[in-house]
């Protein structure tokens, strides 16, 4: 029927597709974009097969842990972008923001009763969204979940890999088979679909779409939504248009110096794409395509070696390979763990050696012990740590290198390793735009030993866990301008 690989599609339930339905419904939650999107492409293919129009339902819910004004504004800006892009397309776009997830489930059920089938986004975790199985249970039509998360299909990897080295070896063996199977850049280009008529008033009046909000230059935040308003929106705007502009700027102006400068906070040489990848405002495929085109790359330059080494695998520049190791190897590694380990967020999911050494030193005397509130307010004795926390609170992001130091110090300054884990999860997910992401868990649990190995000599508190210090960090990387920017004691509101 289409070119979306079967390995990226899974059927939920056993209901059939209905040829007499009024439309094909695409429920957009993880891939919030109209380009480079396997799920949208698959929904369009069903429309052409059945001769039915397409309805795109994009939803946003409150009432969940870490639902905030910051995250809502970012997603709403993406919905506004989608509304503009689909305005002249043969698609009925239905943006819906709900106070609670139950309202979305009821709307989905009402639309599902009229649909031929439902296509939805497959994703490794659903901490900020309704779980697919929960929402789609009882729908009277076929439901297909489509994976458009990474270059490697999520379910093509049969086990959880314990290190980036082993994941890289697997990708070196298998990724080349999947690279040619990219989604269409614009699945709606030159496609003729029947126009959808208006939805029944009984649906539109009960579950009012957010169109009026999305027409505003800055989307409003309704008072009825159950969100944490103390976590305020940031200057970074959401949406596919902004994400594509950020990708172009990075490739044009920063990629060439990425390998040399990415670890230096003063240089700010990172891509800034993490929140856009997290919310699906841009795809891994489009990101890879932009880098490959800039490098003049072709698949014949891909090395056929399988040694787990990063350098020289892609046949690109040092900087391009360093960047792709982050956006491919490490991102796929986080997705892989969440798919295969339902306990991905639990302390007991740590490797045996890490748990053993942390428990051995759990009662060691700490030089400093801070509460969650003290961490949150950047009220520690360490200026560099405080600066990183302030950046997180004020901007919804933290420099990648300092994020590792941030976590290591929380481990050292918490009453126990389990307390440290809870603090890292709470602060990261509350404030980071890319919180609740598989990569968030990769970074947090790396602090505690996941994907890592034992390091000697054994130290108080952290045992054989890899150590980092602010003094060594300030000696290794450039942080003077960073401290000037985020070091003011009144920077946290």
C-alpha cells in the first residue's frame, strides 16, 4: 500500500478497518510535524486507498506531573505552526488542548466511531501523554501505531544494549539497511485527497478546538488547564518552522567547530535541537539529511567495519561524526533502553556493579547535603553548579557538558543515591524543555553508572562511580563567560 516499512508499524487490538467510515484519523502526539513523518505518510496512504479524507487530531493535555506553562506554550507554538502549514492542505486539522487526559480519550472515542481507522504515533515512553493502549482500548476500528522516532526502527533492535560502544557496533552492522527507508520530506505534496466536511456540532461544541488560540502571535494559556504556572515559558519558541531554522543555523555556522567547541560552555556550539527532537517538531531523518547534504555525503562513504569506534564510521568530517554520534548512537540508545526496560526510571535498573558500590557507600559522611528546595534555588556552595541550575530554571536547557557535572554533584550532595536520583528527575523534568525524554533518562542514569564502567580509586560517597569536579571542569573547559551570564545570585526568580 505504501513505502512505510512494516517494522515501523504495529496494530493495536483486533478491530478491522471500515471502508464505510467518514475519514481516516491521524492522532498526532509524538511526531508533531507535517514533514518527514512516517505516521502522517501512512495515514495519507490509507486515505488514498480508501478514497476518504484525512482528519489530523493533535492533542495536548494538562493534569500530569510536570505539566507546566513552559511545556504547554512550546507545544502550542508547534500546534500553531501545524495549523498554518495545513491551512491550504486537503486536511481537516483539529488541535485540541484538554485539562485532563480523560477528555482526550472521550474525544478520540467519538471520532473513532466515525473513522475508517486510526493512525497514531508510536513512542518509547508516554510520561507526558496518554498511553496508546489506554487511549485506544475499545475503539471499534483498526488502530495502527507508527514509529517515526529515529533512523533505526525502535522494534528492529531485539534487546537493551548496556553501552554506547555495543549500540554503535549494532548500528554499524544494521543501520545501513534502514537508511534508504526515509520518510517523505512532505507527505502531502502533490497528493489529491477528498476534502473533509465539517465535523458534527455535537463533537466540536463539546470538545472545542483551540483554533482561536493558535491564531494569536503568542498562544494564550487557558486558566482551565491544570498546569504548573510557576514554571514560566521561555524565549525558545516551538514548532517545525523554528526547528528547521535552528537546524539550518547549526549546520551553516556551528557544525564545523562542533568537535572542538561543543564541550565549552562559553562557545555555545551545540545544536539546540533537543527540545525539537523531543516534541517531534523535527525528525532525526531530516537532521541527518541536512548534515549529510552539507558534507556532500553518499552512502558509499559509510565504513563497513564493525568495531564500535565512533571516528571514521560515517566517512564525514570529525565534527559531523561527533554530532551524529549524539543524534544517532546516544539518542537511539536511550530509546532502545526505554523500549525494552519498563523499569527505565527505577533505581533498581542500574547495573549490578553500580548498585553495589553506591549501596556500599550510601552511609558515608557527606561534606554537603542539600534539600530539593536548596538544589532548585541554586543555593549550594558551588558557583559553577549554581550557574548550571540557573540556566535550567531560566531557559529550560543546560549546557550538555555541565549537565554531567550537575548530576555528579547532586549524587555527592544528597543524603542517599536514591534521593539523588529523585532530585535529578524532578528538576530536569520540571524545568527542561526536553525533560521526560529517553535521553533525559540516559543522562541522569549515566551519572549513576548506566552505560558506564567502574572507575578507581574507590572514593567516599560515590565508590567506583566516575567522578567529576567543578575545579577540574573549569580547568578543562571555558566557563568564564558562562559564569558571568548565569552566576548572579538573583538570577533565579
